[in-house]
C-alpha cells in the first residue's frame, strides 16, 4: 500500500494539476491551465495583425501557438499524461489525430486537384455562347 501511495505521489509531481490517482484535477491546476490558455489566445490575436513581420513568420508563430494551446488543453483539462493508466487515452488521442490528418490532407489534395483540373472561367464563358 505504501509503494502504491509513493507511485501516486510521484505521478502527481509529474502531472500538473492532478491531485490524486483517481482525481480529475485541482482548482490550482485548472486556474493555471486557464491562464495559460488565455495568454496563448491573446498572444495569437496580438501576432495576427502585425504588418512588420513576413507572412510566413506570422503563420509559423500562429501554428506554434496553436500547438501550445492544444498541449495546454491536453495536460490541464483532459489530464493526458505518460502514466501507464493513460495508455488507452493516449491511443484514442493518436487514432483521432490520425483520422483528422487523413481528412485534412485528403481535403487539401482533392482541392488542389480540382483547382488544377478546372476549366478557366474565360473558356467556360466562351463555351456557353
């Protein structure tokens, strides 16, 4: 029993905001997550309208902030961590990310092929006459 309690305490030190083994989290953990999420959102809205940066730099910064936002939500609100008990949650998250990636990449691929194979508007207008 003492060994299990020691493992739970070690898990709590690794996972921000996790109180006990079966707990959902602490108020402190939720507040820290909320403050981080609000800070990342404000940073994204502050970077988006900037005109003195290259457009690619702005897009890259927004992507980094979006990834950071997802990580904050996963850790502080969904309580996903590297504990052995979280194996099914991590696998479900990985499967979800794979499905989303397939849908997004497939949609971009379809749209690029539609654009490449589309009849130009001036030819289309001439065909209707």
